[in-house]
C-alpha cells in the first residue's frame, strides 16, 4: 500500500500553480522535493512554498535531487526530449498535454516508455473535471436518452495569464505545434470523446483574430464520430468581450445537458420534459478541482499499481483531432483522424 511519492516539478510556470493547489488538496501523499526552472526565481519560489530543492536545470535535478517521479509542465517543443530524458533516468513521468506537437514525436516517446517499468501519463485534466464526469454518469444513466449531437465551445477572452513571458512560446507555432486547438482546445475535445466515443473524421476552418499568435486563435469544426453521431467544436481566444454561452451542450432524444462554466466554477443543468426551464443538478469549483484527482490518479498508479483512468495512448485522440482540423483547414475537406 501507499507510502509517499517524491516528485519534482519541472517547469514552474502558469499551470504549476494549479497542479500545486490540486495536489495540496487531493494528493497529500505526493511531496514536491524538487522544483526545476531555468528561471531561478520561479524555481526558488516553488521550492520555498513546497520545501523542495530548487534547480535551474533538469540535468542538475536528476543528478542531485531526491525524487522518483516528475511532473513536466513545459512548452510543447520540450516535451519529447525532457520526457525521454526522465524516463531513461528511471523516473515516473506525468506530462502535461499534448504529449508532443507531432505524432512522430509521440511515437518516439511511447517507444521509450514501453521499454521502461515507469508509469507514463499524459495529464489531460478534463478526464477528472467534476462536471464532465458527472455529465458522463447522467448520460450513462439515460438522463437525456440517446445522444444525438453535442457542442463544445472553448471561448476564452485573451488575458496575459498564460502568456507571461516577453515573447510567449504560445505565440510561436513551431513551439506549440499550432494554436489554441492543440493547446487549450484539447480540454474541450476530451469530454466529447468521453461522452460520444472516438472521432472518425473532422472538417474545420481556422482564423487568426489574435494577431500576436502565429497559430490559430479561432476554430470552427465539425466532428463525425465512429458511432455516426456528430458534434460541433468551436475555439476562440480573442481580445474581446464574449457574451456567456455554455461550454458544452449535449442533446439527446429526451433532453439536453448544458455545462456553463468559467475557470472558477461550473454548473451542470438538465433540460427535459419535467424541467422545461432547466434544473441545476450539479455545481462544482470546476476546472480548478480537476488537477488534484489527476495527480492522485498518477500517484496511485505509481504507488499502488492502479490502472490510469486514461492511458497515454488515449491522449493521442485530442492531438490527432487537432492535427486533422489543421489538415482540413488546408484541404477544405473532411480529414480522417486515425489514418
Ligand atoms: N491542463 C491545463 O488546463 C493546462 C493549462 C495551461 C497549460 N497547460 C500545459 O502545461 C504546459 C506548460 O504550460 P504553462 O502555461 O505552464 O507554460 P508557462 O510558460 O507558464 O510555464 C512553462 C515553464 O517552463 C519553464 N521551462 C522552460 N524550459 C525549461 C526547462 N528546460 N526545464 C525546466 N523548465 C523549463 C519556463 O521557464 C516556464 O516557467 C504545457 O504543456 C501546456 O499545454 C495545461
């Protein structure tokens, strides 16, 4: 049974705050014993808060640190090299999404992971997002009958929280692998897959209203699932003011589920014959509450051999959907996700 897991934070930027808050609340058997960031101030700030050692390079941490697992929270273009470096050093690896910006890089990571006994997990927090999980339970209980269609809308007013550096890596296509679809969009695509199964093909267009960003800041796409059902996926990150709209809307033969949320809270509503004006059936702190269970799942896999809620290969589904949207935006045609 469990003892504590010593883990290193590698990359002490924006998402590290969410990981640490979640971990302190839900994964109390995880101790942060090392904090790595080339920016010494960031590494030291997290080290001071966690009691871990500060390092300015992964090499130094691997040589002198005391940890069995790493939580890699890095610009996408660093995912492949640093994941492989950690796996080859015998560490268990929790890697923020996407696994890597290209499928070839993912293949290389998975190849190395398969040759080790380490746990390798891609952190897709939507898998643990309370309202997403609750919607899945309601759907499986038949609350809205058979799903007909769904809509996911990743609509986010541009602010500089995720873009703090002087030249943010997220503005550079060759660092992210694209724009907002491959990045935040994955958290809107995963729930669709959890509810509706695997996406077969996509058609989409992209735009660039956020001029600073080389990759797309606007996506409109349709997904066709292997089941034959379809869904709409929208993503927008624009420096404007948006009217409220549900982040997800799932339409079934007996009614609808809507999820209205922000980064600080969420409400799940059920609309059916008995509740024509809708009934709020679930509320939660939302997004912020997803990171603790995510890290706890990783820790349980390492410490107790528990099977992950979603293995790393499953995370290829969001990446493949994003890459297929990019191909479709070029070709103007439906593009297969899995070919
Ligand atoms: N799950 C989510 O909701 C969510 C949200 C935001 C970001 N993310 C993911 O988290 C990852 C990081 O994003 P972020 O927003 O925290 O970016 P960020 O730029 O805020 O932080 C990245 C950090 O990595 C550090 N870094 C750069 N090179 C390094 C190296 N060689 N070794 C160690 N540290 C290094 C940077 O100095 C920076 O502090 C990305 O994969 C991103 O897609 C996930």
